C-alpha cells in the first residue's frame, strides 16, 4: 500500500486503491450500518474521513488513539470534503485512555485550559494550526532574508555580555558550581549568561558581510507576568552596514512584516482562518488591509505631545524623557487609526549605549525606532548604531564599561561604517497577525516566571 499523509489524501485528484494513512483519531461515530472516523496527522487542519464496516470496530478504537488505516481512497459524496478513505483494515497502533485524556472529542477547549497540558495541547486544533503557521512563518523569515542577500549567522546563546544593559540576564552555572557555591570559579572563567540579543555579534559580522541576520532563542529574566513577555522567546534580528538613515531600517522592518505575512496567508489560509474565526473575529480582513497600507511614522516627541492631550486617561502621566508604557503604546496606535506605527528618536538617557547620538538638544535623542502594532504594542526595536569611536568611547566610559567592550570599540577602529539594525519578537509577531491575546499560546513550550513545565 502507498503511504499518504492526511493532507495528500485530502488533496488527491483521483481515487486510489491500496492506500495507507496513519494518524490520531479525532472522532468516532458508530452507526448501525457504518462506522465513521476522522483521523488527523498534523499535516492539515482538516481530518480525513474514514468510512468502515461496523465489523472493523474494536474496543481500543477511541478518540485520541493512534491508528493505521488501509483501504481505498474515493471521491467523497459530501460537499464539504473532497476524498474519503474506505477502510479495509484498521489497526490501533497506540490506544488512548480516554477517561484520563485531558482533551475531549469535538470540544473547543479554551486556550487557558489546554495551556495546562503542554505535552498534549498540540493535538488540539488551535495549537495545531498555530504550530503549522509558526513553521511557515519561520521558513518565510529565512527566505525573506536569504532572497535579499543577507547571510544567516548563528549568534551564540551563551555570552559574556549584556547587550541591552537592562540587567535582565540569566546567569549560567554548572550543576557542580551550584552545589559548591563557596568556590567562586566559573566554567568559562568569567560569568556567562544566556543571550538577551544577538545584536552585538551581528554587528561583528555586518563588518564583513554587509547584510546579516539571525533568528534564534533569546532569554530575559523579566519578572513580569504580562500577556506579552516570555523568559525565553525567539527574536529575528538584522544588521545592515553602510546605512545612514533610520528610514532604511524601517523599510526592512516593513518589508519583512509584509512579505512574511503574505506568505503565511497564502500558505496556511485555513489555519489562519481558524484564528480569525474563533480566536480573534475582529482581525478578520484587517490584516489584508494593513498589508496594503504604508506604516505611519511619528517621533517620540510628537508621541508625547499626543499623549499629553489625553493625560487624564493614563495611570502613568506621559512626560518627555519617560519610557512609553503599554497603555501609551495602545493609545498611540489607536490615535493613528489602528495601523502599525514607527516611533523614532527616543531620549538619549532611555536607551542602551550602542544607539547613535543625534547630537540634538536640549531634548537629547538617539536614532532609535520602535514599531508599535495594534493589540500588542512594541513589535520591533531597532536603531542606528554609534559608529564614531569618540562618541562610543565616552559613553562607555561614563557607564564604566570600557574594559568589557574593548572588542566592540575595536570594530570602530578597523574599518568602521555607519550601520544599524533591528530585532522583531517572533511571538509578538504571531500574536499580532493571529489576534492571540496571551503570548503563552503562540510558543510550543512557554517559559515565564514560576513556570518551566516539561
Ligand atoms: O527592543 P528589544 O529589547 O531590542 C533588542 O534586543 C535589540 N538589541 C534588537 C536589535 O536591534 N538587534 O527587543 C526586540 C523585540 C521587542 O520589540 C519585542 O518584540 C521582543 O523583542 N521582546 C520580547 N518578546 C517576548 N518576551 C519578552 N520578554 C521580550 N522582550 C523583547
Ligand atoms: Mg525595545
């Protein structure tokens, strides 16, 4: 028999004898004359209908069990599906104890419910759709950069620096070091951390390859129980040499967003539809509109002026020099008509050491940009980097970081060029395009304060 995935069977053009399909039972319906099964193997949202003689029914053939069905693939008489499988044999590969199985047949389980079972929730339609979309988006991101001449770099996960300087690092110690904490030795001789961003390593590589990107896990010990923070998340980062304007960086962000989103919409229309139908009905059709629109650009100073007009609506009063809070970001996006908005030129004192000084004043800013999107807030953060040795030296000196960043200063001595880049939070991206409220529902195994299941 020819082995077919469910997706292939459903899409077959013509009938075929001797076909074998494997998967997990999504429903069993037993009638006097006929037994109906639906089996799913993760290759598509739709399950394949299996029609069998009731004599093939057996005790272990239940919802959730793993089965192998062999038979004839035929045109289905039902309008809703193309093909169905007429079973000749059904083998239960692995039975399922339905009484203790947390998923129930034909039930739309709430996302908060299935979150309790990270080892089983992928068998649920919503998580299934999400993970297929996540996979296509990952491929789309790689294609976008590869097609545009960027070199992919595997930046390290273990590093000795704190790129963002926000002190939200997970420090690494071996299990032996943890036990013998009296002995202050380090495996690497220096304290080492899980990376918060691959940016500094990308800057090294942009100094040779011009355009580079990375797409890997990043880690932040942010003690926030919010709907948009994880302790382990994936970040897409790009770095471009010979770039003198933030406009160029914003253009890449916008192109990346639009290209990858169109890919996802065309590759997984049914999976996306599930979200826009059941999870975020208000998103329906919105995304297609946004893909056609130019993203807006406002400066941080303009943003603060807009916020001040509505000061009474905020818990945190907007003030020039203060970080934009979630409530501020939400308001700005709404004010701009619920479209993505770039906010540029943030206060010098708010941002990390590597951002390029705009040398303006008295409201002193750096060439930074954040992309804010409806429902999520900050999706991307980027900047031009300080490529001028004297500027960088004096900033690092004031922060007491000159020794740590000798190598970074070196980059400004040996063929320094104007450059810049950005990072996009991959989970926030998925949250936005799918309209998912909680970031924990867009990653297979979420890590957040007080929770590291599995
Ligand atoms: O704005 P951030 O901190 O920027 C950087 O790390 C830069 N070094 C990137 C660069 O220029 N190469 O983080 C970038 C994005 C944020 O805009 C947000 O979408 C996401 O990463 N992000 C998080 N996503 C989930 N959970 C968290 N705890 C996140 N922190 C940041
Ligand atoms: Mg940021």
